[in-house]
C-alpha cells in the first residue's frame, strides 16, 4: 500500500518535471531567432562602429570611410516632426473618445477609422503622403516623410490614449465635479494627469514603431547623401540608408548597413525599454 | 412634521434612470446645521437622492429628475450645477484622493482645479484650517508634500473630508463614508461629524443603525424610492410611526 503510493508519487513528480522541461523548451524556441538575429547583427556590424561612423557624412561611392551622421540626424528630425504633428491631435482625439464621444455614433466611426488605418500597409501610407505633400510641393522632402509617419502613429496613439483614460476611475472624475470643477477642467486637470504615464507609454511605443519604418519614406523623404536640416529638402534616415546601402554594389556599404542597423535597433530598443519602465510605474501605482 | 428654516427643501422630487423611477415623489425639509441620516434597505434610493442634492445624479447617462429642490430659496435644478456643487460638498463611499496630487494640493483641489490663485499664506491657512476641521492636521502636518494616496484608508477619507470642507460648503453630503473603514477609523469620522455640525449641515447615508443613532439629529427612512418617515432620530428609533420603519429598525430586512 505504502509502496504503491510512493511509486505513484515518484511518477507524478517525474511527469511534472517532464512537462516543465517541455514548456521551458517551447518558451525558448521563439526567442532563438531573435537572439540569432541580434548576434549576427552585432557580429557583422560591430566593426563599422566608431566615433567617425557617428560624426562623419557618407563618403562618395568607392571611397573608404564615411559615416551616417546625416541619417541619424534625419531620423530624429523626421520622427520628431511626425510626433509634433501626430501626437497632439491623437491625444485630443483619444480624450474625445474616452471623455466626450463615448458610445455616440460619431465616436464609433472615429474608432472604426482608427482601427482600419492601423491595418493599412505602410507602403500605401507612403503613397498617400506622396499625393498629399510631394506632388503639391513638387519635390521629395522630410516633411512628406513626417506626414506619412504621423499618419501611421495617429491611430496607435488615439487608441492607447482612449484605453488608458478609460482606466482612470470614474470616482476621481466625480470627486472633481463634486468640488464644482467644470467637466473640461476635470478632464484636463484630473483625468489626463492621472493617465499621463500611460499616455506617454503609448506615445513611446508609437514612436518606436515608426522609427524603423522604411516603406513610407521611400518616395517621401527619399534619402539624401548630404547633410541637411531643412525639412523641405529630401533627407536621409536610418532605415532609408540601410535600404539603399544594402541594395548597392559596394561591399563597404553593406558593412555600414550592418552598423547602421545596430544603431537603429538600439534606438528602437531603448524606446521600448523606456515605455516598459513607464508602464511598470503605472502598474505599480494602482 | 415641519422644520423651521430648512436649508434644503424638496418638492415632489422624482429621480429616474431612463424609464426607471428610483425616487418617488419625495417632499421633505432638511434642517440647517444639523446632521440628518438617510436610512433604508439596499437599493431604496439613498445614494440616488443624495446625488440629486448636488446635481451629480445627472452625470449618469439617461438619468433625469422632476420636481423641485430648494437650497434656501433657490431651485437648484434651475441653477448652474457648478454653483450648486460649490455650495454642496460631497464625501464618497470609497476614499478618492487625487493620486497625482500631494496632501496639500488635495486639500486645496477645490481652488487649484478651478485655476483660482491663492497667496501662499492664504493657501497655507485654508489648508491647515480644513485639515484641523477634518481632525487630520496633527497626523499629516509634517508630510503635506507627500502623495495623498500614501495615507491609510481612514486618513484618506478624512483627507477627502478636508478637501470638501476647504471650499466652505454650506452642506456636506456623505454617502456611507465609513463603510470601507475599520472600527477605529469609523469612530474618528463619527466624532468628526458631531464636531462639524456647528459649522456645516451634514446629510449622511448610513446602513449602520447605531451609527445613525450616535451622529444624527434627524433621520429619513426610505423604502423602494419613497420617503416613508422623517423625524428626530431619537423619536424614530424609539417610536417609529410606520410599520416598515419598525421592521427595518428591528432588523427584519436590510
Ligand atoms: N446607474 C444606474 N442605472 C440604473 N439604475 C440604477 C443606477 N444606479 C442605481 N440604480 C437603481 O436605482 C435604485 C436606487 O439605487 P441607489 O444606489 O440609490 O440605492 P441605495 O439606497 O444607495 O442602495 P445601497 O444601500 O445598496 O447603496 C436601485 O433600484 C438601483 O438598482
Ligand atoms: Mg448607496
């Protein structure tokens, strides 16, 4: 009797361990490609990283050396402009959906549009920006690229802002209203600050998403081997540089494309980590 | 039963959620500078009528009223709700200090959220006065610049009382203010209510009969949205006129 119990117990333990090991292996499998990619990236690209790589402009084809300064600066300008255009209206739209529109027909329409736009392929958004900005201005420009990226980030920020503000407990709105504070002030001074960390997290995630986009920039910002700070000129960006270099016939450009990829991945990773930290702070405050 | 110089007087007040009539033809007068308790079984409309008195009821989608509610001589249903709420403060069932604000800013929220600028000395004075009235000053005077949400539940509730008192309301509405608190914190709030009635009219919703007995001067008993009985608490407790009141008081239903 005692013996069989013991055997059963042993078997249950073994079974447990087998299942645990299987789950562990299954959990590791999806992470493998990620690490392989990161490993390869660093293996191939690390040798191009140097101070000069960050501070120099691209060298003419055939000449050795040269850096990616214009692409780094360009990425920051294009993404920054896109955020400047996209973030304020997105947050306002998110506030509208959560605090004013709620279940109205118009609010549902806005939500539907946002969801549809989120699913539009980025190359199509590039074409839209081409038609809206490049055509009328008659040339490629960083501004057109920013418009394309802004269109990409708007639906993301609108929906996250709405979701986050909806999580703000109603009892806080009522506390403010019961003090005789008008509704709009309650929204701006109580609801928005309470949800601010979450809203910021949403913005960071959206920025990280657009920073690596190539397709919407191909026929908008277009790329530029020279340094420019003028948003009305064609401008380089990291994804464009990586794309152009890797399509080129020059081996040292391929090499630099790997280096630029490390830079781009690091920027995106940092943005993601920042949003994670913020998100954890939201969770901690509850 | 007639109340002289009532601060609130409702006339044939009905309150609805859509088609559902939650408050049915209530006519009553609330005496000034006294504590009035609203009692009745769960779902009888205590919270609803309380929220009518500061026009919070209308925030619920589909909610509406008919009848009249006079605050002294003015029908508050005809007034700007913002003005009504400045005069009629509220403390909620669950403590709800603003999580992004310090204790100091929470107390002054009625000014800060409205964009009213106060001189430093005046702000300090209002803050201290309100916290003293709420019997919280001694506990928080050294940590005024910490977040209000760090306080214990009972302290948070007193912070919310201080916040409501800081704008000098004429009436303070309290919806089961102690139901989320432990006995000690409950006792503190009850003592506070008794101390406050010299300065402000208090209407408190409570499920706790002994509590109503300890703090209130007058009681209203509601049943299924109707006002069944209104009178001095002592009288109602010892000699209820309506059989439903008696049944409730003796614990036949809750
Ligand atoms: N938002 C709402 N929508 C529809 N009906 C509601 C709503 N809030 C309350 N009611 C209904 O109105 C009636 C009165 O509710 P109320 O919350 O005022 O009761 P109460 O006396 O405060 O109860 P409790 O003691 O449980 O807090 C109940 O029948 C309830 O179902
Ligand atoms: Mg209630």
